[in-house]
């Protein structure tokens, strides 16, 4: 049943059958180190008036982490990939779980691991932790595209080789 104003599915009524539950994404973090990590200080600009990270800011942090991963871990300059080679890596799927709050001044670790490498897409598991405490977890699917046509393309050989090498370390 859809909500009359928003058009979104209304929450199930108590006691009503809701159909099969969607399986939770596989969690790679759970407070453990990831294959690619960067420390990050939570800043005033990340926080809302309650003094905690405003959840969309995590998406900006994750985007920065992906750019660093491509440039630093894969050895392919992200800016060159976009500007010169005209290859993009837009997000086509995103699943987020927020499990604990982060406050201004917290020293957290942002992490990234490759969950799946397809012909045209990359599934990443990303997250934020402070020590052993997981703060959030994201499953993100990126698709490789031509910035000229905005259509999916095969992952270039050098990028694929770098991701495969990263995944085997």
C-alpha cells in the first residue's frame, strides 16, 4: 500500500504480512581493519546542530575515500581518469547502515574493501570506525562510464589490473 501524499510504500500495519524480508548486506567491518584505510578527524563542518555527524556528510567522506583509493592504492590519478581519460565511476547503488554516532573532534578511521569486481561495475564495502567501534557501513556499487556518452563501459585494463592486485594483497 502506498502513502497517499508521498507515493512511497507505507510501513506495514502491525500484525499484517509484510512479504519476504530483504537480506542485510554482508558486513566486512564490524570494527575490523579494512584493506585501505585513512584517518579522519570529525570537524565542525561534518556536524549538525546536535553536534553529531549529519549523515549526508558520510557520503562526502566516502567519496573522498574512493578518490584517495583510486589515486593512492591503485596508482591511477583520479583527476586524470575523469579529466583526461573521460572515465567516470558514478554510484548506481548505495546501502547505508548507521550504527553509532560520531562527534566533532572524534578521530575515526575510514575504510574501503572490494567486495566484487564485475565487467563494468565495482562493489565496495566502506565504513567508519573509531577503534573497534563501527560507526557506519556502506555497500556501494560504482559503474564505469564514458563521460562522453554517459553509458556504461568495460572497466579499462589498467584499472582492472590495479583492482585485482589490490584485492589480492
